[in-house]
């Protein structure tokens, strides 16, 4: 698997402690600048269209800013309400809010409501991530781990929110502004800045999502910043080629472009559904998630299924290359010769082809040299870019206790066990045992410290609903992290070893 599979650590050895570095703070600060530049440039451009009397372009530009932002702010506020209500419920312990504590909680509610009303939820989360990361550097060793994992939780939240916002806002905004440029046969500085900010935002968020996915799990090799930068270049050039091809075609065939986008989205969504993904707790939630991923597949590759993804990726990029070529050729045959010269048209065709070729080149650079599993030319990975790790043997140390992943990964098809309708059941899934019993000499060696047992097979790809389920674990992880001198460990159910379930004692 390109992103999720492989790269597992040896469970017999203690994983090295993760520490917050200055480069991590610089990465978050750059992400905040990209987020601000993307939103501010779009609003500035919308005001520019309004002043010039271009009301149609003003309306579309503002629509692609406000509607996705409202959706993301509502989701962010929902997560805050869930987390804050859970924390106040536990701290209150049945007592009524009164005095200074009640006033503080009211101020927090008002402040968060104002922040999300002003569409600044992502900015607040980025600043909070920076604060928690710096606290993890300044605190003592025991509290340092506590703040570090709180920072990782916040990073997972902002990555998912920004990824959703990027493909609901930045992607259509990029195509719209490129189409206006082609129709005008000129590029205004503000249009170019807005389109560039949207493109960088898209590429940045895909790479950032994959990096946080790996960094938040200690059983995975983390992605280096070199790998993240090459991933940004990979997606930057492939998305740029895709968006320019869309813009060229849409400038001549507006109606047919809409038909093409809807058809491509339906095909991609059906393809994802046929892949039998396993993210959500119900069938309809799974379909809605697959529809959202189908929007991402309009612009770029996004791996959602565990296993060897080499063939799926090849099929996707062959389809993308064919579509880009067809859209560009149709535009070249029917574009307006009065507004665009043949030389300029040939330059645009070369830009589409060379940009896509550069993106594929950086993709090979990433998988051949900078993938966390190791370079392709390593003696362990010779002849295989997408190396699939063998399944762990039940009862082995690798399967017994793992370091704390901070999100629920996905199950493969072979791991789905249980009675039909299990996805919609409401059985308790999170259980805790304070420490390994001293009489467990016959079992595989376990790491000392608190063990959080999860009565679910381990998944590989955390997604929207799985991410929300994982929020119920955060309170327990942070509480044990703060109270115990050692880091708590997560233990998932082993497929083929149902007797492990009998050992669970305390329900969280």
C-alpha cells in the first residue's frame, strides 16, 4: 500500500519518544499562512469583481468561499461541542455550574461561537496546535508526552477539516479562476495570486494529511519533510495539469463540462463503493463518505483501500491522462481564434502535458527514494515499490501490544468477522486494563504500563466517522498519559483469536 500499509516498527523494542521540533512548528506556521492566503485572496478577488461590476463572477467566487467554509465551520464546532461537553461533564461530577467556573465555561462557549461565526475555526486550531507543541518542549518530561499527544489530536482535526475544505472550496475556485483567465485571454495579478494560493493549498493539504496520518501512529514510520515536500510537488503539478485542462474545456463547452464532471464523479464514486471500503458504522454513512472521496478523485489520486494499490493507481492515472488529453484536444480544435493565437494555444497544450509529466516524475521520486518504508533500491525492497508487509501471526508480539495510534485504522476484507449487521450494533468497543498481570509469563512479552484494549480489528485508514469514534478514546488516553509514568498502549482485537476478548475487564 502506498500510504497506509507497511513501514511497521518492531513491537518488541520500545519505540523512540516523539519530540516536538522547531521544524514541526515551522511546518504548522507555513500551513497557517497557506490557509490565510487562500481565503484572503479569494475574498479580495470577489470584492474586486464586485467593484468592477462583474456580478456573475463575483457571485460564483463568493459562493465557492462561503458555502464550503460554513460546512467546515459547522463540523469544527460540532467536534468542539463534543469534546468540551465531555470534559465539563467529567469535571463537574454531577455538580451544578456556579461562580467563577460557570462564568469561565460561558466565556469559552461565547468565544468559540464567535470564532466559528467569523469563519476562523481553522485559524484557532492552527494556533492551538502551535501552543500545544511549544508546551511539549517547555514542560517536564512527564507532562511533555501529555502535551505532545494533545497536539497530535489537534493536528488530526485540522488536517481533516482543511482537506475537506480544500476540495470543496479551493479546487472549484481554481477551475473557475482559470476559466475566467482563458475567456479574458489575460491574467490579472490578483487572479493569478488567487489561483496559485488555491493550487498550493490543495497540494499542501494532501501531503499534510498523509504526514499527520503517519506521525500520529507510533507503529508507522513517520514521513520526513523531504518526502512531504516532494509529495507537495507531485500533487501540485498533477492537479495543475488537471485544472488547466478543465479550465480550457470549460471556456468553450460550459454545458458539456458540467456533464463531464458529474459523470466522472459518479464513475469514481461507484468505483470506490465497489472497492468495499470500511470506514463508517453504517452503510449509508459509508456511501456518503465515498461520495466525498469521489470529489477528491476528480482532481487527484487519494488512496482509500488497504492492500497493493499499484494497479488502482495506474488505472487512475491512465484515465486521468486520457481525459486531460481529450479535453485539451477538443479545446484546441474549437477555441476562438480571434482572442487566442495559435502560438498561445500551443503553449497551453504544452503546459498541460509537461505539468502532468512533472507530477508523475515527482511521484516516482517519492516512492523510489523518500517513502517511509525505504527506497526502492534498498536491498530489502528491491523490485517492488509498493511492498506489502506480511500479516502478523496471532499472538505474536507485533499483534499483542502496539504503541498508541491516535486514530482508528481500517479493516481489510479478510478481517471482517462477526454476525451480519455488526456495523450497526451498539456493543461497547473500548475497554481498559490498568497494567499487564504479573502471571502472564506464558504469553508474549508486553510493554509495561496501562493497556487500552479495543474490541475491534485494527484498521489502516482513519476517516471521517472513524476519526469521530476515536474522540471517545482521547479522554482516556490523555488521562492515563497524565497519571501514569509510562505511555499507555493500545491493543486491538486479533483476527482469529476470539479468546482475547474474554480478558477485557473494565469498560470505558
